[in-house]
């Protein structure tokens, strides 16, 4: 009899080892871990001769114990137990096997599972699912057949299978995390590709506007755009989305798309930003995010920019070695539509041979040592590299702030709009009125002589400018008004440009005055054409004013 008992014990032991080996192999190779756990639980319950079994895992979000697999008369998958609740909760907390011969006398036993399963629990064997100090859940067997007492071998078997299942669960979660990470990486790469495709392509060297964006991470919350309009003007913008990550990049794409779409119908930067603001406010940005943006419209014929700024970094004009900053006149976009009227404030910036820089706070907040670069540091870099070609200048400035291979704290975006015409010998923004004309004549004469005009040619230029100003005073403004006057040498010619901001005029209807009324500055429009070699007049787009260009060949 002892030999028979020994053989039975040996046989049971080897069956346990075989079961552990088989299930460990299945856990390790299964592509569906949930199904493998369900099959394994069923085999364990049958082997141990338990009436029911369940496997609980900790919900990583709530901390509750959730039944993920079960065997028995009723399916209780999805049943939730509060963290630390019941015998299962105690086993997870203590990370130790529990054997209850009579569950009713255990202080942690509750009838919750019985109410859901319809069983009457008598005995329990429960083993933790854990890998080192990482607690994952527990396996519970209920009601041993026969005398109802779970044997030591049952305990060892369940403990071994629990360790194997826990390791399989950890590996499955790690694999899933790696797959998710790879998916996120691919999605970020795709998002970055989409963002890069939305940036304007490389412009010709002669183009007067250029921009550069260098993201700190895969995707950027900064953006810039450049768009040539049918009337010859160039629209441009620089923006910065609050926040980081995918949400910021999605809002960046939306803001860029709105700019591209709306600039075709809103040719004034103030109205354009107002329209973008309304669109962003209607589709409220997630988490209270907003967009700062500066937008401009460059007319390369006159070297003038109309600029609007919604909560963005001040734009900086670099001209003749000096810097002028233009701060924001309106709040950021997407905060509240009622804060902004139909159009945001605009300002006119006459470049007069200079360059206007727009950038995001990534530049000013870049650190050199312990201190931020700040606006003064940006101006110092602009001044140092002002002699470089436009696009190379931007790359050099960015490389100075963030050398290749260095990590960035924030995205860097820089854009410049230049006056590519030759540098003016005279650039005046003044109120045209009789009191200022004498001063203007002296300045025009001096500039014309500096350009290489002999005395008689300089006199012709002065008379032509004087007559043009008289016409602007009488016919355009019908009184005082602002005029921009520029005189430059263009090859073998002197070019004079006059811009007024009055309603468009029909120059063909402006007749020369009678000969008896002739006086300096009153020789008539026909005389302007007789003393100058070329005269062209055109209204500025959108009724913004009028442009008169006069040229004289230097002989």
C-alpha cells in the first residue's frame, strides 16, 4: 500500500510539472493572451478539481480588481472589486498565497462573488500574480471537490502557474507598449511630414521674403507662411501655438490652413487676423489653447508692409543700423471673439531699404549660459549677419542660437521681409502742405545731386516732385495729408516714388493750370512728363492709396 501511494504521489507530481510546462509554453507563445489565460484557468480548475475559478487583474487606471477570466456555472468576467477588497484584495496586498478551509469564518470574505456567481463558497485557494514587486492581480480557486480541502500540492501548483501567468502578462504589456510606442513614433513622423509639407518651399534668392522653422521635437507648434498674391504683393505670417505635442501641432495645422484660405479673400492683415480669430473661437481649441500670430502684406514696388499683430512677439525693423520694435496691438487668436472687432489694428511700416523680422519666443527665450538671449540678443545677431544673403542669414542666426546637434527647449521660427530695391538716398514720411514744400525741395535737390545729377537735371527733378506734391495736396487730399517720398539711384537713372493714402485718383482728369498761373511747383502734370523720362501712376491694391513713380536718366 505505501508503494501504491508513493506511485500515485509521483504520478501527480509529474502531471503537475507537465501541466506547468505546457501552460508556460502556451502563455509564452500565444498571440491572444486573454484566450490563453481562459484556457489555462479551465485546465487548472479541472486538474485541481475546483468547482469554479477566476482570474483578477488590477485596473491600471482605477486600481480596482477586474475579473478577466473565469470558470464556473456563471460568467462573472468584468466583475469589479474595490482595491484591497476581499480575499483577492488581501492576497494582492500581501503578495502571498491564501488557503481558506472555511471561507465563512474569514474576516475578509464577502458574499459579492457568490451573489454574482450563484455559488456558495466553502473553501478558497488564492495565489498572487506578481513579478518581483509588481502586483498584477490574483488567481482564485473555489470549492475543492471531495472533502473540500485544497492540498499543499494544489497550493504549489497554483503559485507556480501564477508566476508563469504574471510573467506572460508583463511581457504582453511590454510588447503592447512597444507596439504603441512604435505606432506613436510613426504617427509623429507622419504628422511632422505633413507639417513640413505645409511650410512654403524654398524661394528664389531674389525673393524679398524668407522664413525658417526648426522644431524642438518631431512636431512643432510654430509656423510661418509666405504667399504671393495675384496683384504682386506678398502675404506672410508667423505664429506660435500655446502648449506642446500633438494638440499644439494640430492647432498649428488649422491656423496655417485658415491663413492660406482666408488670405485669398481678406487682403488686409487686420481683417485677416480677425477672420482667423472668429474661426478659431467657433471651434474652441482643446484645453484653452490659443495662437499668437503676426501677419503682414509686403508691396515690393514701394517697399512698404502693412502689419497686424495678435499677441505675438514684437516685430523688429532693422534699417540703417537702428532697430525699431512694433509690439502687438491685439490679444492672441482663439481666446474670445468678442474681444476683437471685425478687424484688428494695423500699422504701416516703410522699410526704406531695411528689413522687417518676425520670430517666435523660442529665439528670445533661448539660453546662453544662465541668461536668456532676449530681444537685444536677437538684434545683435541680426546686426552681425546683416550682410549675408537672406536665407543664409536666417540659417546662420538659428545656428548661432542652436548649433547642429544641440537639443532645443522650444521651437525656433524666424522670418524676414526685405526691401530689395536699391537703398534710398532720401526717404521721407511727411505731411504734404505748403509749409513743408520748401524743406522738401531742398532735400530733393541735395539727394538728386548726390545721385549724380547735374544742377539742371536736379532742378528738373525738384520741379517734378514739387508739382506732384501740389497735385496731391489739391486733388487727392484737397488739403493736408501724409505722403511717403523716396529718391534712389537705379543704375543710370534717378527714381522718385511718391505714395499718398487718399482715395484713388483719375490722373487723366487732372489738367495743367493756365500759363498765367505758372509758378515754381505749379507747372502742371503734363510738364512732369516733359521733364522726366518715365512717369507711371497706379492705385495701390484695396484702395490703400496711390503710387506715382518718376524716373530721370542721368546724362
